[in-house]
C-alpha cells in the first residue's frame, strides 16, 4: 500500500509540470492498450501522469491497476 500511495503522490506531483505538451495519438493508444481504458476527455496533464505510471519502475500489474484507478478518478 505504501508503494501505491507513493506512486500516486509522484504522479499527481508531476502531472502539472507536463501540461504544456499535447498528447500524441501514439501515447493515447499506449495507455488504452496497456490498461484497457478509455482516455477520451482526459486532459494532457492527466495523460502525462498516466504515461509516468506506465513507464515507472513498478510491476506491470501494479502499474496497470494504478492507471485504471486514476482514469476512473479523472473521468
């Protein structure tokens, strides 16, 4: 649970710093394929935070669960 909380804090902290970049179609497809989620309606900052989770050093299953959880909170 501590890893989850730490990862969530890092994701939320970095989300605002990446807001200036527009998400590409490839990045959106990567998120949707990785976690089987719908990213329509998410902001660029939210997309960036999800990409940070996907590319973090955590396990695939933990990262997938965190991405799914965050998408649910973002929508």
